[in-house]
C-alpha cells in the first residue's frame, strides 16, 4: 500500500509541475512582469496618460472639425436646391456660421 501511495504522489507532483510550468508560460505570454513594472513607476504612468490625453483631445478636435465641415458643405448644397421652407432656414444657419468663422 505504501508503494501505491508513492506512485500517486509522484503522479500528483508531476501534474503539479506541468500545471505550474503551463501557468508560468501563460504569464510570460501575457507580459504580466512588464505590466507590474509599469505600475511601479508613477512618473511613467503620468507621462503615458498625459500623451494619450493629448492624442485623444487632438483626435476629438480634428474629428469635430471635419464632421462640421462636411455638415456645412451639405447644408450649403441644400440651400442651392431652393427648398421652400427648409432652404431659408438652412441659409440663415450657414450665414450665421460663416459670419462667426470670419
């Protein structure tokens, strides 16, 4: 009976070693060590967040400008269609926006 217990323990130990090795390789693939090192450096976190905030702000500003330009372009073309009620309203909006743009 003692021999069976040893075989069971050896099989269990081998299984545990295999599982630990598998877990270790998965952690290396997930780059957990680099992430932990990143979290330990507050200056790097602040720098990365600052740069990403600048990029987001620039993207939002640029995207808004492009969308508004396209919108105004289509509005100005709707005015040329001379739609009875909508045309005057859109013409007033385009005139106001162009007046504010300079």
